[in-house]
């Protein structure tokens, strides 16, 4: 009886420790630069203000990256055969969460500030309030062959470009990166050998 109670208590504490947060609905009619204007102004920035993103701004950013944009569950970033195998993780000073496109939620996977392992040997990236890490999930894709590796990399690049263009359109700073401590990220996120960190984008307001 005591063992059963203890197990239930541990499970409850686990649920309380790592919960899910529903983000505000993305502002799909947000006033921003046009696509052509965003393309003309897009550039990489490596200096960030310490100003935090609001929950609304974060929701807009994540939806632009790979959020659901149709009733049938398709997303803003096309993927080969609609596998939706690119998983997006959000690193902040408070913790790490996985973005769940189908419900527009954040599922916490780790507490604390782990932006340093995303920054790797490039310390400037840690100064961004948010770092987005794109993980290619070959289990979801259904193959680990050479062609699959190409397609998963392409799909990660599409998510990355969505982030770049959104940031350009609304005045946020970002830069696409492949540098990061992949082994440490995989350990932190409890990824298996078929779930690979591919790209990351630190995001914030530009430093003045």
C-alpha cells in the first residue's frame, strides 16, 4: 500500500514538475513587413537586447516556424510526405520546452538555463533570450537512409528560413546556426540516435 502511494506521489510530482503550457493564439493578421520587404531586409544579427519576448510574441514566432495553418493539421513549413519530422525545442533562461504544433502548446522537458549548450563555442548566442533548436526525428520520418538524411536536412532548413523571415518581418534579430553542443543537447532532451539536432536560431530584439 505504501509503495503504491509512493509511486503515485512520484508520478504526480513528475506531472507537476514538467507540465504543458498553452500559448496565446497566434496573431495571423499581425501588422508586419510584406514578404518582399522581409526578404529585402533579412540579415543575420549576432547582438541581442536582454528584452524578453512576451508569450504572444513567442506564440507568433513558433507558429511561423512550424505551426498548424490548416484544419487538416498541415503546418506552415512543408515537409517531405508531410512527415512533420522536425521537432522544435525552445531554450530560455527558465527552461527547455518542446513546441507542440497541433495544440500550440509548450511541453517542458528541462528546467534551468541551458542556452550555453546551444551557443557552443560562440558565446554571443547565449545572450539571446530564446534559442530555437530544430531536431530531425528519423523515427518519425520512417527511414535513416541517405535520401532521408538529405530530406530531413532540407525540412530543417525550411523551418529555419521561416524563422528568419518572420524575424525580419517583425523587427526581431536572429541568425541561423549549425554550431552547438549536439551531444549535450541530445542528452538533455533524452534523444535517441535517430533524433538529431540539426540547426538552431537564437532570437531576440536587436541590441541598440
